[in-house]
């Protein structure tokens, strides 16, 4: 049986690019470049790359990138764009819970909930973080965004998502304070115009959890800051107003 995130991205590659949260890709890559000191020699792994918006932009700037995702339609869209622009990017179908590479990467990115924290159990989410750690070279860096557990304590997740979307609607079912999981019904139109409703289950994490998870895996340094899509900045302190948090971890 397919999970909700598999159903969502089964036929959504074209409409995905219309969502407002995809519009700040260049600015987000500016931040990533600055974090790696514009070193074009490094190898980058994009986990949950989707249609490849970050992979493609990094490749346009001369970086060597490998993108992995679980969705065939999203990967096909990414490959099509790369082909048209004659960009050398390796796009591979991989499950973030079960992947490995013979060679290690200098940087791993996982932007806009590419895989973590969408999984149905905490153990699966933890496995994703462990796989990232193993895929990195010594002194490698991991940059990712994840859902901020401080946000739903004072805000309606449903109202926020509905305000950000162009052609979808979220109905709240419940936010479980015991598990920090948000259960919702999500209505959207796929690329064929078909209206689909799926039941979502997403895990929100508070900063102390993220710090503990990454440190327990072996990351030596963890920094957590506020996340403004299209405007990543180390100057932004994480608050309850941030729907997501931006995490930078050093191996």
C-alpha cells in the first residue's frame, strides 16, 4: 500500500513548480554556496530532490550533484530539464531510508522536507539521518530544513498551509501533542486535473530533539536557525513564527 507522500508525488511534477514555496530556489542556493565557500570541487548529494530545483541550480553554477528521490514522475521532470539544459547531473531513484554509495559526499542537502520528517514512524526518520551521516566524508556538512515543532503550539498548521498553496486545501484532523504528529486531509489537483484527497501524517520536531538526534548519530556540531523560504540567513533566530527550521550539521 502506497503511503501518502508516494500518492502526492505520483503525478504532481508539473503542478509542484507552481507552489509558492518553490520560488526562492536561487536565493536558497546562494546560502548553500556561501556555506561551502563556493568550492566547485566538492560533491553534493540532494536527498528527496523532487523535480531537481536545487540540484539543477547547483549544476548550473558548476557543482557536481547527485539527486535521489522516490518518485518516478518527479525524477523524470528533473531529468528532462537537465537534458534540455545539457547539465550533467545523476538523478537516481532511491528510498532515503535505504541508500548507500561507494563514494562519499562533501555535502548533503535535504530542503523543503525532501524525505525527513515525512515518514510514518520516528524510527524511519532517524534512519534517514543515519544514512546521511554515513554518506558524508569526514568533515562533511549536512544542510536541511524540517518542520518546527514550536510553530503548531501557537499557530494553526491548517491555516498556514492553506494560505501558502495555490491549488490545494488542508483540513485539520488533529495535532497530537504526545507525538508531535499532525494528521490532516490534503486536497489537491494532480497534473491531469484530477482532484485527490490524501490523509497526511507529518512529524514536527522541536530544536532540542533535532540536536540530540544528530549528535547521537555522530555529528560534531549542530546549528539551528529560523527558516524563511528563499531567504536563508544565519541572522534569523528560530522562533514560534517559523513554520520550518534550517539545520546545519558538521560531521
